[in-house]
C-alpha cells in the first residue's frame, strides 16, 4: 500500500508534460465529483501516447480524437442540459487496453472564483457560519480547489486540485462568497452549481495576467522583465551564499526513520510549541529539523481530499503524511517566509483516527518552527509537537546574518499565478468569473486602470470566449474613520474598479457598507455572495431583478449647490438610517461609536469644494431622482465627492437596498505612489 501511495503522490508532484507519453490521463479538473457546464460545447482533453486514438463517452455521446506528437488530445462534447444525475465520464484508448473513469459527474452552472484573500476566505473563517456548515449537505453544490502553485518557466499543464461535494467536513473549505453566490443561484435557477477556487491571499493583479498579455503593454513588460531578473539574481545569490558558507542542504537518507519511526526522548525528540521558533535548549538554532505530530481525523474528513495548511518560520520545507511526500517548497518555488503552505492530501492517504504528520524544515538562515500553526480542514493540529535535529549548522554572526541574500516569493512575480493556476484549467467550460481582488494594488490605483481591464481581456482570450461574464467586488471599507474629507488611495482603487464597468459584460458588487475598520477580511460574505448573484441572475440569466445601487450619471450647477443625477434607481433613492456604531472586528463583536460628519443632513458621505480644491463636508438631500449637495462654506462649488475615504460614513441607497457606488465629479490628480501613507500597508498582504 505504501508503494502505491508513493506512486500516487509522485504523479501529483511531477509535471504532466513529463508523464503524457506514458499513460492515458485526464487533468485534475476532470476528476470524481466534477461539474460540467450546461448549455455549452464541452472541451475534454488529456494525454496519451503520441498518435494514440482515444474516445470520450458521457451522457450518451461518444467523441474521438488522436493524440498529437506531444501526447495531448482534445475532444469537444455537444452542449448538455443541466442535470443533477450522477453519471460516469469514460475515456478509452482505441488502440490499447486502457480506460480512465471519472465518477459522479453532474451538469450545471460553473463559475470560477478568483482573486486574493477576500475571495479565498472560506466558510470556516466565519464563526457565525457553524450552523450553515452543519446543514450544508448538498450533492448539487460542489467546488474544485486549485492548490497554490506559481509556475516560473512556462505555463503548467496541470494543477494539484480536487472536486468536493458540499457537506459538513468539506463545506468548511468552500470560498464563502462563492458558496452564498451558488446557494442563491440554486434557489432561483434550480440547477447544480460548481465553483472553481483559484485564489492567493495577498496577491496583486499582475501575477494573474498571462506573460503574453503583460508583454503587450510596454510598461508592464518592462516591469515584469525587471522583477523576473531580480528574482533570478536573488536565487543565484542565495545559492552562492549557501555554497560559500557551506550551508547547502544535505540528503536526509532514509526518511522513514523521521517520518514513521519512534519519537521518544531517548531517540533525541523533544517537545516544542505550536508556533514561533522551536525553543528547546537541546535543539540547535540552524540546520535541518524534523517536526512530528499525530493527527486524529474524524470519519467525515477521510473520504474526500483534504488540504494541509501551515506556515514554516524558515525558508524551505518538505511535508510527509503517513510516510508519503505530499509537498515541498525549495529555492525554485519559494513563496515567502510567512506564506501559508497548502498541500493536498488525497483520500487514499487519509485514515480515520491517527495519522502521522512529519515536516522537514531546512533552516540555513532562520530558526525552524511554525509562523502559522498547521491545520487540516477544521482540525487544528495543536499541542504535542516533537522535534529533532537531523544535522546542525553553526550560528550566524551579525555580519553574516546581514549578508543573507533576500529571496523573492515566486507568487508575487508577474504572470506566475496565471501560468501555474489558471492556464492548467483552460479551456474547461465555465459560465463566468467572480473576482475579488485589489487590496494589494491600492498603492498604485492609476496602474490598476490598465491592469484590471487587461486581466479581464486576458482571461476571456485564453478561455476562448470574448464575452464571458466577469463580475467583481468593489473594495469594502477598511481602516480608520476620518474626521475631515480628503484624499484616499482606497477610494482611488475603487474608482479604477468602477471604471472597469466600461468593459462589456461586466458587473460590480458594491461593498462600501460591509467593511470593518481593523479587519481587511470582513465577515459579510453572505452579502457579498448575494450581491454577486443578483448581477448574474440579471445580466447572465435574464431574471431582471435590481442588481446595482445608484451610480453617478451627471451633475448640474445651481447657484451655491450642485444637483446630481443617478442611474440604477430601482424604485428611487433612499437615505438609509445611519447606525450608532460601526464594525471594528466583527468576529470579535468589536464595534465603535459612529460620529457623524453632518449630523443634521439626511445624507452622509458627501463632500464639496470650490476652486481652492479644499474639501468640506456637505449637506445633501434627496429630491426625486436627484441629490442636491451644498455647504454654506462653499458659495461657488465646482465638484462633489461621495464616500471618498478608506472607510467612509455614507448612506445613499436605492429602494432595492443596494448602496450607491463611491464616486467623484472632479478629475484632480491622484496621490503619487511614492507619497502613499504607510499605516496598515503591510496588512494588505497578510495571509488569510
């Protein structure tokens, strides 16, 4: 059994291109429990021997293809009607006795959920979702989880990924916004829904764009070239430093003595804490170390793939589950010291009850340990960790410590996440894309005006669907409330997102009323999913329900006031009641008193200025389908802004209960990136 398991993991870790000439294979996205898109032609592809003929059979159809010289083949099934019936997809070789079967395949609506941590944010991260998870058994709601993997040299052929069916034990890892989006679609359309989770917390937009599209924009091409060159220089400098200081890693030999052998004190194992550097005095500071823990899993976590998450505090790691290697980070795929690792554990390696987890950490410059405690799904792996040194390296003196070359995380480089996580699932048929990202680009909103539409165009081109729906989230409120109106880079990024609505077949969920001042990951994902679903139900499925809050259309000068007109009234404009408090950290039930800027005005959030460009909080009231804005301090106004702050107090809605999008009527220059305020900047890149 161990040999078979080792072979399975080896297949997961080796690039598909290296395997395609030897076996009949499908990519991971065609695996058990898959959801196929209804109403569209369905590409199905895989690998075989060069020139080999294969047949794909599903739902009464049979299509054939011949593998090319590279071993890759592709067929296109005719469009299918939605069906929750569990069926089998079969791929047969017509020239050899080889068959691949994919069990429990259904047909419905498939949406890709992409972006950074607010899309990656899963159900188990919402304390109030416990009851939802326990009642989540739903065989017609499924998710394909693309594990994190940047690809440097070329687009990858496949990913580590797996489909799961919604139920307690798996739903915890569903993307929360996507889950509530899918539930709304199911309720309204009565159809199965599949989600594709393709996210990386803290990621900028540039890594998600293909290298070919980046190369089409001179500024982006130059930036990508410089960043890639810097990364290669840093890697080579680190290799040279390891060699010069005699700190190159050594082969551990027979790993079984560390992964499955005894962990007694007599054998050199010592108890260490769950997080932070290992601090037992018997352990050296640097070298190669093994960490061991027995992990007890309930039955409901053993019949579907699971993901091990943890963050090592040193540079490099190799992880073994029940004696089998499941993942590693090396110099070539390094993703940062505080980057949370995500390693797939297939069902064949999972055992109800006791499982053996072993983590090898190579620590040439930083002490070993965990900066982020390990977990498997909802099972936190706490207490009882034991560690042992495999070999020791001498400590670094202060001069040598300063000489450690920096390493660039491969996931931050332009094009790397597209290559490793998006390209491998192309051209899997989907209905559309849901996107929540931008926090990591707030320091240069001007560039986002170019990069975000480029991303949309790029994904449509590679999915070979020019009008694929692309629905995205505008950034929620975040950081401290301000007492005076002024500039805001978060507002500038929101404006760049608003401008992307000029791209055909896009939609934006406004979330300005859902944020938290001290948590960049608001708990309000049910609202996020429901608002995205409203857009899809109207723009994609023709349901004709209100899907947008008021959006600024035009202004008219009227003496000492400005009259604003809006689109998307949905029955009329509304001044929603301003609450007495605002959320600081919702999961901790922490709030703060809300101090109004214009307590006697029906509408909050408006600012006005004259030719001096000095912004003043304004009074504002609704008159029919318009809003009149004025201030006694500005007798000759020239411009108005609404909700123009990191965390604005604002209350303009429509009758459908949807908030107005932040806007400005001026075109004053943005804040230069070099002048960006530094407070909270690092928090935009925190791992989820």
